[in-house]
């Protein structure tokens, strides 16, 4: 059996990760329209921790970690989900979704640079060109949608989104060696519970200072918010962390990161199906570039191995 055939489940995990992230933008928009971003982050990771914690507490699944293991995994939790989601949530308050899409598309380039330097991952010119082609496909879609006007008034949001993209890249690079020491359940449990504790302490502290503790609970009483939170907490937070941990245990960080551009295709499909947005010619062209780029990065002939 070929190496790529053995890695097929990891490719499916990377694709599923991107598809879930693509739909998460729709649900994230629903939640931040109802609650403060810190409350959304606190609620979603509390839900994630509860969903994963119940089978662990009852012994249905076994997850064992020493304090030394936890200490080693804390930097991973800091990069993602903590800083990645925090930068993204607050960046979207000051920048447009088009700007966010273009900036997030650069994450695979950051990953390539970091993986080459820190992990010594090598890639051929075909893989580098294919990765760039995928990024161009994402940027092309957003530019044609009118996302070309980067305003200085949005500079703060843009910088936060750049930070989010860097954290995504850093997570992929740092998780790669950790997946050789720990299984996906261990990595997911530590990152989920760390994010849950931090975001809830900050959110509750904010409400305590403002004297409006009831506002922490109030959004949970709204059905639409609750439904969106189920998706964000279970699939977008817990599910994607498990999937990315598994994928990175079999795939190079650069190969995994380029799959993230499939999220743009998913967002486009979600907008067409649920928001009745019109499918334009540039969506088709951009999608073709993204798919070709992902295929070239992962399955193109590698001169370094020939």
C-alpha cells in the first residue's frame, strides 16, 4: 500500500476539519450578534469541556496526563484555541469578513515558513507553487466580492486577524511533534479545559467588574444562540481539535494547513444554501484554484523524494 493510501484517513480528517470551520463563520456571526465575544468563547469551550468531560469522568474513555504532560501541552493551548479564537473574535469586530478571509488565507504561507525553519520540513517547487495557487484562489474570491479596500480605520482589526493567522500556523507547527508523543484525546482534553478555564475566568471577571453577572447567562436562554453554540462548542471547537490532532499525527504541517482553504469553499456553499447568496463565476474559478492547489501540495511529485 502506498504512503498516501495509508494517510487517506488523515486527509479525510483534514478535509472534515476545513468543512466544519467553513460553516463555523455562519454560526459565529449568529452568536456575536447576541453576546459579547468573550461570553461566546466562554460558553463554547465550557460546552466542549462538558461534552468531552462526561465520558472521561464516567470512565467510558481513558485520558491520562501527568502534570509534566500538561505543562508541555500548555503552549499549544495558548496558540489555539486561546489566542487563535480570541484574535479572530475581536478582529471581526473591527474588520470586515472579506478582510478576515483574505488574511486567514495567508496562514498556509506562514505555516510553510515556520515548518521549514523549526521542523526542517522540505517541499519541492511544485508544492510551494501549489500552496501559493490555493492562497491565490481564496484571495481571488474575496477580491472579486469587493474585499480589496483595506482601511486604516480597520488597522487594529487587521493586525488582530494577522495574529490569528500566525497562531493557526504556529499551532500546526507545534502540534506536529506533540502528536508523536501524545494521542489526539490527550491533546484535545488539555487544550479544551485550558481554554474553558481561562475564557470563563476572564468573562465572569468582566461581568463582575461591570456588575451585570446576569448578562453571562442571558444569551443562553435564546434558542438561536443555543443552537449556534452547539455547533461551535461540539463540532467547531471539540471536533476540529480532535481532527487536526489526528491529521497532524500523519501529515506534515504544511500539507495540513493548505486544507484550511477549503473552508472558503464551505463558507461559499453555506452562503448560497442558507443565505441565498448568488453563486458567481469567480466563485467557480477560485474554487478550482483552491482544489488544484491542495492536490498539488499533497500529491504533486516531490523532487526531494525522487
